C-alpha cells in the first residue's frame, strides 16, 4: 500500500534545477528564468504539493524560494547544510540561520547534512540537535549516497529524515534491511534521483561514450515498460513512488508542463503493481559507476 501525505500524494518538489543547470537531459538546456521558477512553484502549491527540498549549495535556489514567498503557504521546507568547513555546533546554527534568512522563514521542517561524512562528527550532530531544541528546525537528517551511510544513520537514534538515491537502476538498499529499520525507528525516507539525473529517460543509442555500458540495461528497462504499457518517464517515477518504504519522492522539473505531467503520472499508481513487481530486483547488479552520477566524469 502506498503511504501518502494529507494531500493524497507523496511528491516533494526539488529546487536544484531552479538554482543551477542540472542533469544530463535538461529540457531547457539552461537554468530556468526567475519568472519560470515562480510559475512552477505556484503551480506546485496550487496542485497540493506540500513539501519542497532545497540546499545552501543549489546556486540561488534558497533565494528563489524566499523571493517567491514560500512562507505564505502551509508547506514543509527542507534544506541542507553545506559540506566542509563547518566544525562546531555554533557554526551549524549559523549556517541554518543563513538559510532561514534566504528563505524568509523562522524555522524549517527539516535540516539535513549534505555530506554523510558530517554524520560521523559528534560536534556537528550536537549542532543539529541544538538547532532542533531551539525550534529552528522540526526535524534533522542527512542526505546519503552510499548504503553503509544509510544503515549507520537509520540506527543513530538522532536522525529523523534520511534522503537516499533510489530508482529503477539503484536498488542497493533493497538488498539490506534499511527500509524495515527506518519504519521501526519512525524515520522518514525521502528518495531522490528517480530519473537518475535523466539517464533513465535517454535513448540507448544516444548515450555519451562514458555511459555506453548502460545501453543494455536501458534497452531491458524499455522492454519491460512496453510490456506493461508504461512510458519510461512513467515507470521511472512510479517505481520510486510506489515503494512502500519511501515517505516522499523528491523530483525536479524545468517547466509547469513537466510538473503537470508528473502529477498526471502518479494518478496511474494503482495500475502499476505488475510492472513494479517486474522491475523490483531486475537491476540489482548494475555497476556502481553507472548509478553514482559523480563517477560519470561528464
């Protein structure tokens, strides 16, 4: 059964694409203009999306959310602390306050470590705890890239939110008891990279030279999609969306049209069961260099 929020869906709008050009399949071929971002944000609020994800290192994404006036709406805003150069608990508070000023907010729904390395710093964790106690953020968490960090975080007894990479090709955490432990410890799981930065949507014959080894996997994925009558866009989003252990799926768009398309896709979630079962476990053994974008060397 799909767990949904009070508005009936579990989509969280990411803003990295508003603050900087992002992904290998960027439809606009550029960063959206400010007015385009404002239109997307307004359409998201109007559609009932109640969660927004940003970070201090996403270009000017925090300023865009603040300039839009996100504080006017009863929504959840999650931001992340920059990685590196922060050593003490007071510096954590200072960084959080900088983000709050940019966002024009008094507090956040969630404040996350952007680097899992900081998860192992007692001083930084004390800073997060202090921020939560001070009411500057309702929840604290971490954004991870590797399964071992997710497993550490889920057992920390401090973390409330864990943001993970999860998609059709990256099913590494399904081979662990991460999702079961998250539920037992009442930890919210946010899944990002549903489209693997656009790789899942690319034509197999149009891959850059350093990603040629993904060709056979993309062809197999497309075959499964065709078998169950879903597009690759639909199957990519619905695969993460329908996972029972995922609280929210963080997704990004360049245009209002893309936003509306994604909202229409989740209306098909009840029909996705058979395709989901076929995809689940189908790509367990994909090479790490294909599912970790930082290793693409683009």
